[in-house]
C-alpha cells in the first residue's frame, strides 16, 4: 500500500462540514428563561416602548434560542399563529394578557388569563392568540427554540383554524 500524496493533493484542506443544529431547548427550559428575565426589570425596562403599532424587540439570540420583549397596549393582539415548529414560552412581566387556544373537540376555545408573574410554555405544534384585554398596558418576555424561522397566521372560522398567511423574519 502506498500513500496517495500526489502533488496536486497536498495542501488541500477537507471541505468544512456544516455544524449540526443544536438540540432545541425544552418548553420548561424556555419557561425558566422567561420567568427569570421577567423578574429582572433592570435588564429590559429601559427598552420598552408603547406604540399604536405592535412593538417588540429581540433581547438575545443564540444558536439554540432567542428572547423577545413585547409591549401590549389595551386591545393589541397577535391573532392566531404558530411558531414554525419552534418551542416557546412567555412570561408576563407587567400587566396581564389573555391567551386563546383551541382545546379538543369537547373543550372548544380556551381562554386563559395570564397575569403578571405567571408564564406559559408550549411545544412545536402549538397555536395561540395573545391579546391585552385589560385596561392598562402589559409587557411580556418570550423565548423560542430554535430561533423563529417562520410563523403562520390563522383565522378562527366555524370549522376551526384556517391558515391564511406565512411570514418570515423579514416581516418582523
Ligand atoms: Fe406566539
């Protein structure tokens, strides 16, 4: 056996392989992240803006998750949406929001009040609508893993949720 070290082979580096995506964080791990951050207003309070258009700002982005700060004036809502296969969690830091989701056939539309100090966490298939139905503003902190790559929007119709649009990062 001879080594194949022909001159034209020497010095050629192996083609770099793309590093595999890190495993996504669990909903519970994301819940811990948003809960802890919600309890540290010095980390985000100075960034909050209240705007008649929906306002949000990304606080952190890593290989395996991202964190967003969102404000809610009374009446502001997301509409029903998914998270493009990402897991997620949100904590209410100030005020309170309401979360709508579809339960099973017997449960129908579920409406949960999510007050300051509480958090919700969900898996990759979850759909919900988050809204501020309270008289004052609210601030929430959200984490997604992997970082959001797309979301789809849905309308609640008589037969259930119908997908109506898809958005990528360039739209948010
Ligand atoms: Fe969401």
